């Protein structure tokens, strides 16, 4: 079995251990135990992208990258996975999403229970959102607990844990920016390209690519310069990943992506694509038509026609191609940074595969 597969199994074992150990013991209220069980179900079946990158970062600085890793690597990876789960729970509350991966979100489960118990209209949604905030907070505390206890070496453990804390804070800053972009939309404005890219680095790239790679390298005892270069490459890859995600959310095949191809345009999401497209008056007019149709409660046929027109206008204006080119440039810059690092052949091949996947994925 390859080291990567060993790493995945080790992280799954750590996560199982986390959820088997009830944080407050058996004396906690039954309601808390139920929440904990629901959170365990929510984290089952993930791809473990962040733990894989923690492991990859560790191997870039390990004396023997092919040898079995210490348990601290899996524990650190599990901390990032719990952070990811916490941010998803909170994101579902912010976005008012009711379904994730084909299952009701945590907030939606509690909303349904409140409605079934006879809560007045609106009160059920408030209870669901409140429970979602609490559940996400519980996952955050567990992520931080794992991070600060992951390593026997105090200095390395502290350095790695700091990366987890930085990832969480950056994600919060990015989420705030994304939420505040709504104000621009209501005012008929659009945030500039650089602000959008900064938001995407903070909200997604930081905790998904940048800090997992940095944390893994620091846990292995990497020099700060090595960890920083690895993290910067990760940030560039993470932004590119999000840019392509926006492309798929605009022109992708829903059967392949698993997400609606009209959601971003209907919500007026600020992306690199729309920032570029709004320079063209035809695109602006098409996007404004979608906004009006959504705001005025137009029938589905009219709304679908408006979305189709906006999508075609963005493609014709070269906005989708522009976003794809930006992603390719970001990946090229990441490759240049990685070329300057003393990576082993296995680790270098994994980065090459990651770069290719980011630019050519269909889901």
C-alpha cells in the first residue's frame, strides 16, 4: 500500500477516535450526544483533501519521505478535516442551505424537528440556524484541541498548530468579505478583481491548500523558508482551484459537477468571471436581467431564459476564457515555486498531478 493510502487510513482512524470519545463524557445532556452523533455522520465519506496535503507537506521535509509517518501527522490532518467540517456547518447556516451531499444539513435537521414540534413559522428556522452555529463551534474546538496536542515535540507542534489557527482566522475573514459582497450587489456595484481573488485565498485556498502544506512541513521540522515557499505555492493552487470551481459553476455540466449551473448567476455571486464580464455593457445588461427576474419572482421559464442569456454573454465576452487563463497562470507560478524546492520524485509527481487536476477537472 502506498504511503498516501496509509495516511488516509490513519486519518480516518483518528477521526473515528475523536467521535468515539465524547467531549463532555457521559454526563453531557442527551441533546449534546445527539448533536455529536449527527456531526459524525456529516463528516463521513469525505475525500480528505486537506489531510492528504498535510501528509504531502510533511514528506517534503521528512528525512525519509517513504517511511511510516508518526501519529502526529494523522492527528494534524484530522484537525484540518474537523476545521473543514466546522466551516461547512457554518457556511450552510450563512448560505441558508438545506441539503449537502444529498443529506439534510445540521441546521436543517434541527429546523425540521422544531417545525414538527409546532414552532411558529420563522422560529423553526431560527432554532435550526442557532443549532448550526453551536455545532460548528463544537467542531472548531475539537479541531483546535487536536492541533495543540498533535505532536510530542513542543516547538514543532506549536508551529503546526499555529497554521491551523491561521487557517481558521483567514477563512473567517474571507467569509466576511464574501458576505459583505452582498452589499455591493444591492448597490448595483461589483467588487474589483483583486478583492475577489483575495477573498478566495482567505476563504478557501488558505485552509484547503496553503496552511495544510505549511503545517505538514513545519511538523517535519522544515526551515521557515521551505514552509513559506510551499505554502505560497499552495495558496496559488488553491486560488486556481476556486477560479475553476467558478467556471464549472457557470458553464459546467450539472451531471458531472453535482451542482446546479444556474446557482452562481441567480445569486449574483461575485467571481472573476463576472468581474471581467461587467466591463461589457451587454454582459452587464444580461446579469441585471437575472437579478431583476430573481428579485421579482419571475416564473421558472423566464428565469431560465435570463440565466441562459447571461451565460452566453459571458462566454461571448471571453470572460470564461479569461478566468481559465488566470487559473493557468496561477498554476504556472505555483510550479515555478515548487521547482525551486528540493522535493523527492514521488512528492514532485504528486504536485504535478495536482496541477493537472486543478486545470482539467470536470467536477
